[in-house]
């Protein structure tokens, strides 16, 4: 126990936890996307690696983005929130006019082979913009109720309304989680949370009662087996997959439900395929990885003194861990199906790239923990720097001496 506590007290614990959990979830995601999508791809006369290769391209683009964000200072993220917020609003407005509607939601803009979902970078924009806004107020010592409402609340409401106009309830929930986490960290009174939650519940009731398909989804969530042939079909098939896996699963690639039984098995319901192929143990590993990732992000928020870093780190945890909870909850039937992916695991580049950027930001913040920079300096050059030095591109090579005097231009003595 003492050794475990010492391990947690090390300066780079958060850094390596974020890096390790991200790497494991990405590797698991690529493996499960290949397994879950191969049959559907073959049925559509495509290569079984079609969706896997597209996801691999997204990972190949996202990892350099994550690495670049991990080396940027906090000031960059403070400034980046404002243009990102503006671009997110413009994108959400644009998607209402030229976006494509699929499965009742208008979320995507297709530009040739590219698919853009503006609601995904909106999460990153709200997180950075809101954190900087409140950090500036806190630094001036003027955090009051009116500063919490204006302009933070109008910005969050505008994003949420634009997303809801596209019938994307899942992303709206995530945006509200980010907004509430910012208020929590900055010390907003509990009665404010009560008022916001009351308004949110009232708005949800109104939206459900005015749209028939939303009411059908709620009824199917309450009793999915009663509606197993229509609105409750996906939920029922997901539960069958989870129950079929047992303790240790049917084996990687052995899922039966992916044979055209579960809709969107590679994206929204990939957790059910994990449960079927890897069993309860596999799902617990996924939950544990998200738990460790959330712990590492909150550890950064607690140990770093900068107000913006604390706010942004906590909001990033609320976003990623909260989205994972909503996705997993929908698969196991705890919450209604909202159609949001499992971060880092589900198929989808539009969701993956902003998530990796946020994790890169957390890595950058983790370097600001007490003693972290000294520990990184003592570690020596990384593998990239060593590889460049071996190629003669990273500065003068170390440890190389001439074999004798003649290599230094000296004649025989």
C-alpha cells in the first residue's frame, strides 16, 4: 500500500495515466471497430477493412494533433477558445441549412469524402472559452452571479439550442455537463444548480411532448421488450449482446449480434460488442480505463494552481468521462439512447479529433504539476529526439570520439 501511494505521489503520475489510458482505449477501439464493422462492410460489397482503415486515418491525424497540443502553453488554449467558439456557432448554423439528416438528426456536413460534425468541436470551444471567461473574472476577484450568467450562460444556451435544432439530444447533454462543471469548479451556489436543472428538466419535458418520436424513445427505454420490434429494437439487441458474453466473452471476432442485428455496432453500440466478445471482464476494463483517465484529469485540476487550467481540466473530464457514462448507460439501458459515441473507442473521426486535442491539452497541463518539468528534464531526451540525433538531425551526437589521432588530422608522432 505504501508503494502504491508513493507511485500516485510522483510528479508524472497524471501525465503517464492520461497517455497510457488514451493509448489503450485507442488500440481497443481500432480492434473493436474492425471486428464490429467487417460483416456489414462485406454485406455492402466493400472491403472488410473499410471502416477500420478510415478510423486508422483519423487516429493517424489525431495523434500528431494530440502531440502538438501537449507541447503548447496554456496561453494558447486560452486564446484558441474564442475563434473556436465562433467557428462552432457558424458551423452549427450552417448545418441547419446544408446539413444532411440521418436517423432523425441533422448533424453532418458532407464535403466530398469528408464528413464534418460541427457539434463535436463545439464541445472543445465551450470548454476553452468558458474556462478562460471565468478565469479572467476570478483573477479580477469579481466572480458574482451576474458574471456566471453573462456571457457564459447565453453562449452555452446558443450552442445547446443550435444543437437541439438538429435533434441531437446527446450532444446537448454533454454541452450541459461541460457548462455545469465550469460552474461547479468556480464555486457557484447549489441553488443555482437547482435552478438550472429545473429549467433543463422543463425544457426536456416540452421537447419530448412536442415530438412524437422522442416520446416513443422514452417509452421504449422504460420497457424495451414491449417495443422490441420497433423503437426498442436496438436496446433489446444490445442487451442480448451484453448477456451473451458472460464473464469472459465469446472471443474476439466471434460476435453474433454484429451480423446485421445491432444497428451501428461500430459506433454508438460498440460497447455491446465489447461485452459480447470480451465479456464482463472486458467491459470492466473499459470502465476502469475511463475511470483512471477521469482521475488523472481531476488530479491535474487539483494540483495545478492556475485557475484556467483547473477549469479547463475539470471540464475536459466532465466531457470525456460524462460522454462515456451516457454512452455506456444507453447500451445497458440505464438512460435513453441518445446516439453519442464512446470516446476514443467508437468509429468517427469528427468526434475523435477534438477528443484527442483535449487529451493533448491535459498532457500539457500535467507538465505544470509540482515537480513535473524537473522530472521530465531528468528523464533525458525522448525517443524522437534520440532518433533524430542518430540521424544527425538533432544536434551534435553524444558519446562519439575519434578512434585515434589521425582522425583529428594529426600526423604520426
